[in-house]
C-alpha cells in the first residue's frame, strides 16, 4: 500500500470533517427518510411499526422543510430569490417538501402519498460536484449520442416489425402486436434479456442473434463516446482546479508560462483536514507535495519543523532512495498539490533548472537535518 | 450550471429554428406515422379507431410521397437524377413510399401491409450528420471488427457443439440440435441471457461459465475498437469543421501556421440562432467566443455595442476574475467559436503574442466601459 | 457519402480479388461444410436429406484433406516440415481432417462424429491478419487481465459462499450446494442473468445487488484494459505497415527523419485492385493519395494521364475548393497511401517546405490542365 | 507468431520458476483447499468421501497456519509485528486460519463452518502485483465513480417508486412493495435481467425501456472512467519500473535527460529465466533488446558470444532486413528491456546520434560475424 494513500484517504473524508455536523446530519436524515419511506410500502412493516415510520417520515419532512425555508429566506435576503427558486438546487428543495403534503390533502392514501418522498434522493445530486461534470459530457457529446440513439431507434423499429411478422402466428401474446414486439426488442438490444418474450422459430432465432449483435455494437459506440468525452472533461477540470493553486506557490513563479502549463497538467490537488498524517516515516515514497494553502509539521528527530503555504516537502524520497525519513502531518486544514514520481522525473528532464532548485533545497535540508541530529546526539539524547 | 450552457443549448435547438417549420413538420409527420403504424397492429385499437388510424397512415404516406416527388424532380431538373435515386437518401425516400401500396395491391391484409411503414424510421438517418461519422468509424475499423467477429464465430461454433454433446441427453428440446445449442450460445455470448435454455449439468455449467467470460472479453475488444475509432474520428471532424471558420477570423491571420493548427484543435464551433442570449451578466464565465459569422450585441450600461464577424468577446472573465460583466446576445443567426478556459490558458502560455493581443484588447475595452459609465453617471442616471 | 469510400471499399474487397478463386472457394467450402454439419444434427433434416448432407460433408472433408496435403508437402519440400506441423496453421489443418475419421472408425455414431467438424471454424483464424494483433494485446496486457480475473474469482467465491448460506434453507435446489451457488454467481457477475436461480430473501437481494454492481465494475476494468491495449497496438501496426511504403515514395525522401516519422503516423495504407475508381469527378474530396506501388489513370478532358509509383494525386481538392476535378482509377493492382484532409493541414503547418512542394506541383498541374483544355477547345470538341 | 513471444512467454512463467517450488506449492494447496471446500458442501460427495475431504481441508488449514506462523514470527523478529498484523497480507493470513476453528468450537455444523474457508481465495490477492494498481485507479477516480453511483441511486429510487405505482395492482408479489420494485430496478439497471420480475403493462414497458437505456448510459460512464484511469496508471507504472533499469544501461548514459525520459516511456521490461531462448534464428524480428541485468549467449556459427549487462542485441533485424541471424538465449535469470520496431524507428528519427551509435555497433558486429564465418569456412566446417 503506497503511502500516498494517507493523503488520498484524508482527502476523501475531508468534506465530512469540513462541513462537519451539518452535512453529516443531512445525509443521516436523508438515509433515515429514504429507509422509512421504503419500509412504509411493505404492509407487514407498516402494520408492525406504522406509527413509528410515520413519525420518522414527518420528522424528515420537517427537517427538509426547515432547510428549504432557511435557504430560501437567505436567498431572498440576498436579493436572489427568483434565481434560487428556479435553480436546480431550489427546485430539488421544493420537490422534497411540497408534493407529499399536497398528495395527503388531496386524499391520496398515506402509503401512496409517501412514495413521493422518493424525490428526496435528488438531494444527493445537490452536493455532488461531479454532477456538473457528467452533465457537461452529455451536453458536449449530445450530437454523437443522438446519432447512436437514432441508430438504436432504427434497429428497434425494424427488428420489432420483422419479429412481429415472424413470431405472431406462434406466440400471439408475446409478439402479436407491434408494441409487444418492441418491448422484446428493447429488452434484447440493451442485452438485458428478461426471457419473458423469446423467439421460438428458426427465423426468429436468426433475427434475434442479429439484434443482439447490433445491441452490442450500439452499446460499444455509446460507451466509446462517453469514455472519450469523460476523459477530456476530467483533464480539463483538473487543469482548471490546479491552475489557481499553482499561481500561489512562489516556487513556480520563476518558471516560464509553458512550463507552468505543463506542471499544472501533472499536479493533482488534495484537501487534507487538520492533524492528519500525510507522510509516514519508513514507508516507500512515490510523490512529493507542494503546499498551496495551510501548514504541515515535519517531525524531525530532536524537534519538529513547520512548513507553510508555498513550500514543498517529500522531495528527498524522490531524489535519493525512496524511503521516507520523517513523519509529516498537517497542523491545519491544508490544500496540497501532489507531484507523482513519474511526472516528477519527466518534469525534471524537461526543466533542468526546476530540477536544480529542488535538488539544492533537498540537499540543504538533508545537511540541516544531519547537523541538527549531530548537535542533538552530542547533547546526549538517543532517538527512540 | 456554467454559462456556456446558453450557447450550447441554443446550438442544440438551432437546427429546429433554422430549418424552421419544414423540418419540424417532417419530424411531426414521422412521429405520427410511426405511432399510427404501431397502434394499427393492436387489434383492440384497430377495432376502436381503425378508420382514423388508416386515414392518418394514408396522410403520412401522401406527405412522404409528395416529399419524394419534390426532391426527385429537383434532382432531375439539376441533371442528377441517377445519382439521387441511387444515393442513400433517394433509396430511403422510395422505401418509404412504394412498399406499402405494392403490398396492398398484392392483396396483403392491411395490418400486415402497413408494417412496411416501419421503413419510415430510416428517414431519421437522412437528417443526422453523425451517421456519416459512425459509418466512417465502422469502415476504417472494418478489419479489426472483422477479427472480433471471427473470434465470436469460433467461440460460438465450438461452444455450441460442446454444449450440444454435454446437454442433449438431459434436455433434448433445448440442446438436442446444433441450431438450438447455437441459439443458447448467442444468447450467452452477448450476455443477454434470456434463460429459455440453460445448462443443467456440472460440465454444462463449467462450459457456460467459460462462454460468458469469453463473451465479456469479446465485448470488451469490440467496445475498445469502437471507442478508439470514434475518438479519432471526432477529433478529425471537429478540426475540419473549425479550420474553415478560423481562417475567417482576422485575429488569427497573424499567427504562424503551426499556431493556427493548434488553436483549431482547441476551438469548438456552435451555431446560435438570432436573438439568443450567449453570456449572462453575473454568471461565472469559463470560455471566450470568437465570431466566425453573424453579429452579437453587448448590453453595456448606457448603451449597447454591436460586435460583428471576426471579433471576439467574453475575454474579460478569463483575464481578470471570472464573473461576466455584461449580457451578450446574438442579433442574427451566428456561428461562434468557443475557446474554453483551460485551452485559453494553455494557448496563452504557448503563444505569448496572442496573449498580449487579447489582453491589450481586453484592457482597451475595460477602460472604454469605465469611461462610458463615468460619462453616463455624470449625466445622472444610475444603473438599475 | 465521402468519396474515400471508393478506395476503402475497393480495399476491403481486394483480398478476395487478389487471392482470387482459391480463397473464395475455400470460404465457400467452409460455409457449406459448417452448414451441412449443423443441419446434420437436426433429426428431421437428417432423415429428409441425410445422404445429401453426408455426401456434402465428405466432399468438404476431402477438400480440406487435399489442402492439408498440398500445404504439408510444400512445407516438407521446403525443409520446414516440423515447424509447419507445429505451427498454429498446421495444427488447425490437421484438426480439420483427422478427428472425424478417427471418431467414425472408433464406432462413434455419425451424427456425433461429424460434430467434430465444428473444428473447421478454426480455419477462419488462419487467414485473418487481425488475430495476431488480438493475441498480442492479450499477451502484453496479460498481467493486468490476470489481476481482473483474480478480482473476479475472489468476488465469485465469497459471493457464492454467502449466498449459499443465505438461500440454502429456502431454495435447496438452486443454492443448496456451493457449486450451484457459484453457477448463480457467474451468471450474475457477467450480467448474463438467466434467471434460473434467483435469490428470494431480502438479504439475498441485497447481496445480489452488490454482486451485480461488482460485475459491472469488473467488466469496466476488463474493457478499459483491452481498449487501451488495442488502441496502442493499432497505432503500432499501422506505423510499421506504412513505414516501408513511405520510404518508396521519392517525394518523402527529402524530408528529415522526424518529419518522416510524423507523416508515417498520419498515412493510412489501402490496397486497390486493378481498374477500380479511386476518385470520382464532382464529389467532395477529403483526402489525397500517394502511390506506393502500382499505377493510376487520371481521366482529364481531352486525354488521360498515367501516374506511376512514387507520385501523388488528389491534392487539388485539398488546396483549393474541395470538389474533385477528374476521375481517377487504377490501371493495375496498386498500394496507395491516403493522407486525410485534417492530417494534411496539420502536416502542412509543421512542414512548410512540404506544403510548398505539393502546392507547386498542384499549380503546375492545374495550369497544365488549363492549357491542355484550351488547346482541346480550340480544336473544337466540347466536354460532355 | 512474432518472435517476441519467446521473451514474453518466458516472462509470464518467470515468477513460477523464480519463486520456484514454494509459490507453486502454495497455489496447489490453495486450489486443493478451495476444491475440497466446494465439494464438502455437496451432500452426495460428502457422504461418499467426507473423511477424505475433511482430512484434505485440515491439511490445507495446517499448511496455511504454518505459513502464517512463519511469516508472523519473521515479522516479530524484524520488530515489525504490529504493522504486519494490521497490513492487508497479515489480515488475509489470519482470516485464512482463525475463523474455521472458532466456528467449529462454537458448535457450528462442519459443512457450514468450512464455508469460511472461502476466505482462502483472498490469498490470491497477496501475490498479485496488479492489485495495488487496480486499487490506485479506484482511489484516484473515487469522486467520479461516486458521481456515477449517485446517478445510479437516483435512477434506482425514482424508477422503483414509479414502477411500484404502475405495477402493484397487477403484480402484488413482484411490485407490491418498494423493496421488491428496487430489486427489479437493480436487476434491470445492471442489464442483468433475470426475468423473475417483469412489468406487464404498457406504462411499465415504457418505464422499463427508459430504465434499461439509463442503465447502459450509467454503465458506459463507469466503463469510461475506469478505462481512462487504468490507461494512465499503466503508463505511470511502466515508466517507474523501467526508469531504474534504464539508468543501469551505459548506452543510455550519454543521452540528455529528455531523451532518457522519452526512451523510458517506450521500453518494456521483461524478466527472462535462465537458459530460455529469446531470439530464434530465421524468425522475423520486430524488436531489439537491452540487457538491464543478467547475461545472454548469442549462438554464432563457429563459436558463441556472451553479452552481459548493459549491452544490447537484436538490432541487426531492425537495421537491415527483418530476419534474425542467430539464436540468442539467456545463461542466467535476466532482465531485458524490449524496444519495439515502431518505437525504434521513432526514437532513431528524434535522436540521430543514438541511431548512429546503434548502427555503428550493428555494422561492427556484422563485419565481425562475417570475418569469423570466413575464418571458420576456410577451416573447413560447413554450417548445418
């Protein structure tokens, strides 16, 4: 397990720590609400604990209503009411509060009315930064995806009509009408294959085989378009996120713009919460870190050193042998830029001056550490 | 929701506006015709509204016949009759008109004859520009795809023969003949899995598991080939579409050919219909626009400014902070070239003179706006 | 339909023309043999036409035996007997001839013995150049694919054991033993989903959902590895095939090695049989051609011009407007190198001297054509 | 079959030879143990050979217990006990030994207790180097994959609720509760399609078709993300593995750092065990080899030449025609760096001095061979 795991895992759990209780509480209410809503549709559970489930659902609804009110009034105070209520987040907020009471007032039976609480699941999309990314991929590739969809429709229609002709005599229920045959064609083209409608004649089998192979081809094109689009979008997004941070690291200021562009493509941003280990002594190191914001503490032998925003650490393991020589952890919530070993080497080859600067700093630190340790040892304390 | 959505959405709906009523009418007739054809195969609906459905189908047929005649006579007048009638579009036109009447004349029952109207769905391919692209991918990758198909056939044949041997004693109906076993093999290799024929013995299960894994491997290769081919084709197509437009923007004329090639790879073309907002004030901007054709109107404070073909806008948000400072909308149908923020930064790094030119223009505009606003404020009107 | 279709389609059918009757006959015998073998397993067809099918099968066997003997003796004469008989092609030849007679001699019933003729399908792999490519991808990515397979095995074993525990009480037939549960797990992980064994309890549904999502993840990795490997292999193969041809075109000799490498990456090789149209007058051109071997005839107005190996054509449509000005067809079997419009533009930008040379030749030809046509018109004949 | 197969296959079997008996024994015990565990769940087999199976299982458990003890005590002696027992390998070791005895002691019936031996399959992950790679891909793409999972959850919830509403009247068993409808939605979204729950109404069919198409889109995104991530990770890993070896080849020392970076990206590392053929005379060569460690023996005509670490061979086939002129095999376990023909040509174009050095060495060797053969022929022996 390479040691860059620490920073990555810290990064993954960072949002929870940062937003703290409020976001955690929100996800908890969401999970409880969706579970209660699901349980409320099962007659046995409803008869066993209907009152509890109902109370639970009303509490969740109250929580979401309060949230909607707070956000809405904040938006109104900021003079952005209209744009808030017509934004995606605003609509999701309202969809989570209004439909259930309306349904209950209209006299819909509670088990059915509470089904509308399934709309709460949309709240997951409100906090997910990746959704904008997925949406962008679909929008940019819209024309290509539409072509695939047209291909899908053409095969669907022609295959249904042909299968209806072939199989309607033998299976009037399954293929007797075109809508029934189209259901078979969709189930087959998507390679779902329920098996509720299956051709039985030789000709039907031949056509079915052809439809399945078309389904795989269509699917392959669809996957190819999304894969290509997503890869481009990821690169673009990472570049934009990293660019602003790179400009804050003084070390990169001396580079020419084209080198900055190159290094921006190679850095990866991680958010590390406070008091989290980033590097563990004795582990094999495969990356170095630049501090874009925050502060870390390097636990050297006699005392520890603090490094602030704009400095870098972890370069020793990349220059000499790859074993980390000290523990490093954050003292506050920090934003680090990770430079991988492979990218480090490529960058060093293309920008020898950058290489020299890092090496010089590395050597200075190594001799510092050496000197400090010697002083310390002369002072008589042995390292644990 | 980033603001480039406006231009993109405008772009997506542009064909409808441009071709206007005629294309919309066509899609409407197509949808109605296919729906009526589908409904006509359902006995209940036919007995309930058979006359209406029939009338509807005849109307659609008449519309398509008229369309075919108009196009055909236009082609004949242009002296390109033969090449039109043997082109894909010509064949699709004729396939949509001729088969149904012939079938009815030959005495085929109407519900069966009208099934041939399923060929109308091919008309979707006539207006889809992406189809040529998909076709090109299949043609260029034909040899690789054929290899995968051969692999598929080999596994199919050998697995069917082996499964027939293993299972024919226990399930004479499902695996008693090789064609039946081949049906199982196709259903399994494509991972469709109807479940109408399933091996029951231990040996059959082992062979079945192997066939499924082969199916996934074959599928993966197929997807990989199409994904690779499609990505290359998309890049090529975008380059060609953008190239001609780039040469029309005077701003790029001063660049050396290799820079033009680079910028062409990074620009994305969008068609925006008239009177459509492109940039909204106060939104976060992530791209700038070059006008290849058409005109836009920038709503500055006292008065608005018009920018014509060959100019650019939206660069302020990329140079300074990223909030748009004015509304921009088209005054006529326009073709814009979008330069994304990430590509903008990379380009600026590689071509500092381009960067300087854009920056100078940006500063000039900012001071212009400033001056104008001051003059205006001295004149006593406050911005809303 | 872009006009490069002509060369491409000619290219796809070229192998048939080149190997001519012999290869066509081989595929015909193969198709007939496999069809007869398949039909021979169906009792009705066997009783109806058993003698004919049997005769057909024996003829195919005789054909393949003759082929095997001819190839084998040729290899023996060339002193390469051992390496031939242990090569893939040699083994496939023998597998197509020996097993059926041995089975018949051993007293196996004919319908069963002839099942071994399914091995004939392997002959498809003998002539398929893409197979070596697929094999190479699997070999180079063997370690990554093995990791995915290990992941698959781990999920398979743990999910089977857990599902066996959960469902064995309720469904002793479907999940009562671990092998039965493993059959369910394979069917589910590959997303085949026959539905012959389905969990019925809530816990079983939860585990089943988890297994399906794992299946998609595994599948995605598998596809990703194959897609990446195949893309790299395709690029490599095209480069090698094109390289040797590029060195035969004098036009490229003057370029420096790095430009040759670049152009080699961009050219695409097509084989065109004799007397095949490559360019049609009036079509939109999107590529130019270099003749690596063979000869083409340009049908200019009064007379036609022949261009031999080492020359190029079709550049006019890329330099000026994109309409082809003449028909071009091959006079003999030719190997052409296609340079796409997008690549042409990029190359021209990077190598201005190459651009100048092509442009000069293009202009020379245009003025030649002009002069010739004028002379011709003065002579009084009007073009049709 | 290209000749680089030799080195590749040798490479694939190398781990077995290197770790020798111990690793082979481990895999054998693992296979036997898992097979016995599987057989032990089948009542017939248990009643027929229960004692044997039980003995077999206890032996495997003893083997794994011994292995765990040996590793654990080695770790304790090295003072790394805690980090070993909390590492993945340590946990897997303990999971393979402890659970079964505990279950048996707690009075669980043996056939059920031995099911816990399914955890042994995790041992496959201990020796698989690719697992760290897969884990890294999942970690780096965690945010994108989470977005897809959220999309999946949203579609799942909304589709289940809608389908429950639509179908609960007609099929109270299959869609009567939300959990049941969710089971249908998972089975459909993953395109598994058991067919145990299938919508029967027209509205249900429409919704089902939409869910299937959503399933394919989600799947495509998931595949795209993993494919992109895996490709990047493979490149990175190959670069790191090759880098250290490149620095050991004196031939590359003279190159500038950017050339070394380029060549490192193009080389591929293979491990070849001792006395293994790498090149076979007469085969078509498509790569050359650099010896990073070890030694090879070139079987030239009269005598053979040994080449040690830091030298290269196989370059003649790339410079002149492509037929190998000598057999080459390893004399000891060696690490070779393979340079493919396509990459060789690209490198030669970019680094003419490298090309000249290799060519000079090639010519020297050719004339050496020539001279030696002449001397030998004058001495009267003819090559076989």
